[in-house]
C-alpha cells in the first residue's frame, strides 16, 4: 500500500490530546546576539539583567534530539510527545501568541507544553493531519508569553500534485512596505539559531527531489520574525499579540515584499509577506503596544 493511502487511526492519534511536557532553558547573551545579527543590528554586548523582546523566544527550547534519532527529513521521531502521524511531511501552518513581558538575559525560563487537538482533514493535495500545541513560557511565577502552534503533516509530494487553491485574503492598503530577499546565509543562520534540521531549508537536492519544491524553502518562523520586527520598528512599540497563518511557501533568492497596515491609535493591524507574484505567503494579525 502506498504511503498516501496508509490508513490513519485518528482516534488513536487523538489519544495524545492532553499529553504534557516541561523543559527549562536560559536566556543567554549569545542567543540574543545571534538574533540581533540576523536582524542586521549593530554588534552589542547583552549583559545579565538586560531585557530583550519576547518575540526573540525562538532562540529558546531548540530541539536537542540525538543525531542518531533524526528522521530522513531531519525531524525528531514522532510517537513520544508528538503523536505518531503516519504522514511524511511536516510543516507549521500557523501560530497564535500573547506576549505579556520581555525576556531577561540570564534568566531561567520554563516552558510548559500540552497537545490540545489533533484533526484529520482532506485538502486539494490529499490528507492532512493538524496537531495543535500550547506552550506557556514562565520566568519563575511571571508568565512571559503563551504560544499555540498548528503543525500540519502531509503525505509524500506527488508529481503534478494540485497547487493550493486558496484565494488571496482581502487586505487593506499597506502603510509601510519593505522589499527583501531571503538568501541562503539567512536560512542557514536561522536554522543554526533554532537548531532546526529540516532539510528543506538547507539541502537543495532533498528539497527538490524528495519534497518537490523548486528551491530551498524559507522557514515560516524566519518570515514571521522579520514581519514582527518590521512592525515593531515601524510602530516603535512592543509586540503584544500575534495571530499568523502560513498560506504558501517562500523560496530562497526570490523577491519578498513585507507589508504593514497598522492603526496608529490602537496599535492593531496586519502584517503580511508576498512572493514575487504578489501572492500572500504569511499573514499576521497583530497588536503593538504603543510607547
């Protein structure tokens, strides 16, 4: 039986709902310096006690699975904390964040994680299994941020598979725009910061021959990080809330447009990234705390 037709016991997978995991990590100066360098900041020494944006939390809790346990795609194995979804490809579909306070250099952070939902759906390109995780980040008794992630699993890429039929969302007129290109060094640095070994971000042969992408795929988290930073720099305030959807992939060495439409009074608005055809790839509803 071909992998795309493998039976999926959704009730068995849904038995993972409620599973919990707790990990600890430290907000280290080198991690903050690497995020700053990726965002093209001037070199800066981050001292203990200094505060940085909670949007830089991607440097924390990076996967530390033993090398011998990584799968062919570079991901850790399923079946321990994450359910054993029998579909080969894994991607982020979106995330929802509430930012309550900044990160502080040198502090010990605890992340409490829980699987909150598992759903099986049928799309234009075949079956998809969505796993939703909730993470709470705490500094002692102080809640720093809450994140919900939607992880989607899909079957092997097929020649001539149907492309996404999603229509572009109706978006407001952008109040700020920025053109950029995600080059291979940016993908490498982000993967190094997050210890992300998914091969579609650095192995061009794997990306094209196995997952059938036309080029290296820009990590959705990297695009989101740049959109968050673009919004905060333009608004001059802290990020308070974000709700993002990854609608289609972006590819290395191709033009990307960052767009922002923000209400100057409320701090509410949208940020989005478009590809060279003008199609929306990442869409974020966000709230910026005004200074």
